[in-house]
């Protein structure tokens, strides 16, 4: 027997709301509050690490519209309400304190935050779980996979020409994409916990790896600046900012991306564990992450120019025949799958979900 049609319809609205957020350290979550007759009172979504959870966002929105009595209301949420305290208090506490009568959720929380549904049932709340469960699970399948692998969520940045070159034949690469594309990259830098490049990129390009405003001013909170590889950085490398290792920057002395990610998972920065990493290049590092299928999200910025014999964005990623191709889907979250930045086209992609019960080729 399928879900109640009203519950299913409202859960689809919650799924649509979830896509307004952006991917990263926390899952995408959407929430809807309805009255006893099923009329929508408020909608909420999670905007990223440290921001209000979707349930609290929906409650605050309802209160902003003058709703103070939640007796008889139903809360729909795409993910089981959390029961533990992180950067935000538990949503189970919020639900009990407001007097919301009924909870309908989609996917079960696979992390240590799970169990909120049972906790609410024990408190006397009417709880219905598993409505559009598979759709809600697929919404965050890469986030769940990263959590299962005990590693941060990985976003990859690709800035390339029409023929997928990241540098011309003479090695020049600044700037292939437009200022608008670079400004958008900085919005992503501002919300990640760490930025990662390879030692070759660090030596040749000498990047700052800082998060900056459109005016070029560094933001107050900066991601950890990371270099992966065995080659030592030259004295005075810009990304070190003259500080010893461990003070704002870190070298991950390995060529294995999963080892690097797990080292980062055990590192704290700005008082928090590292749960979201932005990989910006170069070719060897990007290829290694794709080869091991450790990419959870891609922002590919493509400029309207051809470089011909320049350096390719990727090298060998372990694909020798079409059936081994890494497949991706357009990601509707975070502003949509395709955006124009001046004359550049930015495509937002996520790995295609693996069929249930199968392991992705090349997965650790």
C-alpha cells in the first residue's frame, strides 16, 4: 500500500524546498507545516552548516506570519528530525516544545543523529516515516556515502575552455574564466571548511586559496588551505601567509585522496571538524579524486574559448571503455543546474546514484 496521497504531495513540496539549499557538510532538507485541513502554513529549508535546520526554519517562518499555536499542525520533513545537539539544537526538542501534533518524514537519518522518529513517538507525537523514502534518500545519497566513508563531502571546481583545457600550451592559465565565475567560486569557498590543491598547482600558480568578497577583501572566516602531495612547498609560498604549518594551512603528504580526506576528517579548523572540502586542482589531483570516485559535486565553469594543445582538465581516471564512464546528473539545488556568469556557462552536477544494492566501480 502506497503513502497517503496528501502526504506524498506535501512531501514532494518539501523535496522542492530542499533544493533551495546548497550541498556540503550537512544534507539538503526541506520542511512544510500544514494545518488540520492540510493547508500549507509555512515552508522551510536548510541553508548549510551552522544555519537553521529546515524544521526550525519552517517554524520560524510560521511565527513570522503570526502563527503562535501549532496545535493540530503537521510537519513534513524530507529527513528524520535530528535528536542530537550540533551547531543547532535538536529538532526533536523544537517539535515537542511547539506542540506539533504529527510528523511525516521521508528518509531515515543514517548517521548518529538518527532515531529522532522513535524519540518523538515515545513522547506521544504521531510519527509517519518512509513517505517517498527513496526519493528523499537519493536527494542526499552522496552526503550519506561520504558519511559512511568517514570523510568530508567533496566539491570539485573545474574552470576550463570549451575543449576542456585548464591551461594553454605554454602553461598560462590566468584567467580562462570570467570575473563573474571567479566571484561565484568565492561564494563556494566561503562555505567550505577546506580548500585543496596539489603541490604542482601550489608551486606553479602560487595561489592564495583564500575566500574573498567581490571587492577582493578576505572574509572573516577562512577555510583551511591544504596542499596534497609529497613535494615540499618552496619558502615563501603565498598560501602559507608566512605562518608555520598548522596555522591556517596544512600539507597532506600523500598521493591517495581517501587518505588525505580522512586526515582532514580528523582535523579541526575554526573550532569545527572539517566536513566539506573544495578541490580546485590541478590535473593530477582532480584525476585522482575522479579515479577513486570521491567526487560528490561538480561546478564546471566553461569559457567560450578554445586552447587546442593546452593542458587537459583530467588525465587517466581509470576509464578504458564507455561502459566504465563516470556518469553525472544535472543538480537542481543551489540555484539550478545551469547558470550563466558573463559569457561562461556553469554546470552544476552530481554523480548519478548507483542502483540499490550495488557498489560503484572503483569505490573504496
